[in-house]
C-alpha cells in the first residue's frame, strides 16, 4: 500500500507539471495579421478603483493610481491578513516611485478641478518613477514608466505575461511617449545624472521562437533628456 501511495503521488506531480507546461504560452506569438492591444477583449467584470493621491515632492500635481480591484484581491491572496477584509489598495508607493499592475494613472494640477488620464489605450503599468535628480538639476520634471501595451502572446488580454515596454512623459502626464521598440522586451533602465540621459536595454526575439532567451539579441539604447524630441539612439558597448 505504501508503494502504491508513492506511485500515485509521483503520477499526480507528473500530471501537474504536464498541465503547467501545456498552459505556458510563448511571450510573443507571430501571425500574418498583427494584433495589438486593440484586439483585447474587454473584461466586463473588471472593477476599477483609485488609490488615494500621490504627490511627488517638488511638483504641482497629484497622481491617482487606477487599478483592477479583482486583480488586487488575487495578488493579496495568501497574505498574512486573515480577517477576510477587502483591501482596496491597488498600488504601492516607494521613494518617488509607484508600483503595481495599474490600468492607468490620472493627474490633477493642485488648485484646479480637472482630472485627466495618462492614456486612453489599454496598458498595464508596473512602475511609474519620478526623475527627481534630473528635475532638481535641470528644472525638467519627468516620469518614466515600465508597462505592457501590446497583447504579444495573443490571449486576448493584457497582463504581466506580455512583454514590457519603456515610456516617458512630463510630470503632468502630457507627451506620453514610447521609448522602446514594439516586440522588444525591456530588460532594465537607468538614469545617469551626469549625462542627463536614460540608458536602457531591450531584447528582441531574433530567432522568432516566441521566447526572450540567451539566443536572442540584446539592444542598447539611450536618450538625451535635454533633447525635447527624446530621440532614441542605439549604441554598442560589447
């Protein structure tokens, strides 16, 4: 009986692993007709809520993180909080950075009534960072975003399984601009105060196997923030 139980255990584990592999999808699925975030199926069960406003020190704007309450519940599942209370928090705020899986961010200038959205397109914002050091040196207040903006795995939804992109805007959300290239996944980015530049790395699925791996090409890019057009330049340090 003991050996039979061990056999059942191994079979169960094997089935779970097999099911997990079947459920895993490539990050990019290529089709003859390109589909972007516009092909996303609208989730009618989605409940959007706004966190209390965030103020970046030295700016004149309030930022309201907007997120999916149902997604926030799933993220909070299994936490140490066992009192069955509902958490309406959809973001976290660190030093000059908002993180989470946000559907949008809304902006309001202090002293004015108008509240407006960063974008009217489907996105999943994972981080929004205020470049405080750049602002203090150059009087230019900017936000940098890491987000998903394309349904690259063609599952008709936009989530953390899709590739990440790099965006920038002014502190008021205006001039929201994509810096990375479509279908290139952001690896990381860095602001260097000494050169007033953002450096970032992306990876391109050059072998078209749907995954970003060591066989693909890493692309190095930078922008000079003092250039009003935020022109992206490629460089090769390798």
